[in-house]
C-alpha cells in the first residue's frame, strides 16, 4: 500500500515490532544524544544503533549496562560553528568539521515539519555519499527509521534521526567508482555479483585508502531494476547474499565485512518511509556500498562455515550476541535475524566467533 505521497504504508516494512513498552530505548537515546557521532576524529559512535537492536530483540534489561561499558568510547558533541541554511548547505556537505552544525540543522528541520518529509527531501541528496563514515551514517539512519515506523515519532526518536542525517551530511563521501560509473560484466544474482567484485590491490590501509582504489563493479541488477517493487526485491536479495557471504568470508576482516550486509539492510529498512520512485536509486546506492566494502575487505579465499544454528532459536542467537557485547556483532546479528534463514543464522554465529567480546 502507498499513502497519498507515494510512500509505502508502514505495514509493508520488513519488521514492524511494537514499540518498546519499557521506555528503555528512549532513555538510552537521551543518554547518547549528548555525545557526538565520532571519537578520535573518525571512529563512529555505534551506541544508538546497538541499543536499538538490543531493545528490538528483547534485550532491554541489558541496555544500560551495555551503555555503561560503552561510555568510555563516547565523546561530547562538538560546539556548533556556523549555521547551515537552505541557501548554504551545499558548501557544508561532506565537511566533518560541521558535524554539530549539521546535527543542529536537522534537529530544526525535523522540529518544524514531519520527519518523513525531511527524510524524503534529503535522501536523494545523501545517497551518492553512502560510503560516508564507512557506511555508519546510513546504518544509523536505518535504525532510526525502523523505530519511527514501528513505534511512533516521539522526541528522542526524531532527534536520533536528526543525528543520523547530520552525521551523514557531514561525512558525505561519493564512491570513486560512481563518478563516473565503471562496471564489469553483468552478474545473474546478488551472490554472483558479490563473488565477482574485484578486490582492491592494496588492502593494507584504512577504508578511505581502500575505497580510493575502486575502479569497477559487476553490473547488477540490470533487468527491471527501475521498477520499485523489483528494486525492493533485489535489495532484499542483496542483503541476504551479503549476510550469507559473511559465513564463509568474514574471517578476512570480521568487523568491517559486516557492513556489506548492514549498510544495504539499512536502506531496505528505510524504503517504506520513502516515495516509491526513490526505491530504484536506493538499490543502486546500496549495491555500490555493499560492493565497495566487499572489494575493500574480502579475503582471497573462502573457508567452510562450521557454525550450526540447528539447536538454537533466533532469539537465543541474539541473546548470545548481546552477551558477547561487541557492537558490530550485535548489529550484524540483527540483520541476520531479518534475513532469518539457516545460513544467515550460521553467519551470525560466525560473527560471534570471529569478533572479540566486549563484555
């Protein structure tokens, strides 16, 4: 279903779990909103994303304890410098020194009109920079939108969307392979496309050094991708393929490779809040992000996945991730549960094995 704006009805969202009755998520977001989106000049604050996933999967009692352990990784939000307006935003786009200015701008925008309208206006502006902050800003936006769609637009949740959009705008980073686009031969499926992504030549540096080496991606999806419904189907296929691939390739870089799945899943979660005409370009950007992470961090060879979820329910696997405590593991397991099949749950168990525990 769509509303009169062309957005999909929220009942079509992949997951419309009821609002958290404990109030824990709103408390946690209020705690986190005094903090900036980064620390040490570039490392992302994963707190808002992790606590949203914890609450969503029944781990609300663990949230404040988790935040207490995570708090040493938080830094205060920097002071704003120069006001961003509808007239001067172009010059501030992609300037990380303006993180506080951007956050304040989106807080004002979402206070003055419906959050869906702000998101719809800015989504196509921000999509070309989906690689921003190693894809963490779009992931943060996806978590925020999921909560808004499922639980209503109260102040902490709308503020969280403003923080996510502000972080994305400040770190906006187009991918070299998209300006102009360069593609390899067509791939028949998302899994085949990810397998065909050529690795960057030098995998010794950080993500910005690696992304700068990108030259080409396989052409996928090439058929009917301009149809919104097909685009959504293809995007779900990409999330599933990237999640499955982690089971056999996650050892290459256990933390960074989770983003090949969590970034496109953030886009998938956001689609129901957007006009349908934005879905095809959303798919294109999500594919570029997933392929870029794959190129930057995939190992030369896969290894068999021995993790078996057969004796564990999805809730039990997420409880293990929560107990493990690593923020990336929590978020990846959240995505694996969205996919929901046996291979995805095995990939979640693999992430618990590969990543060092944080609690």
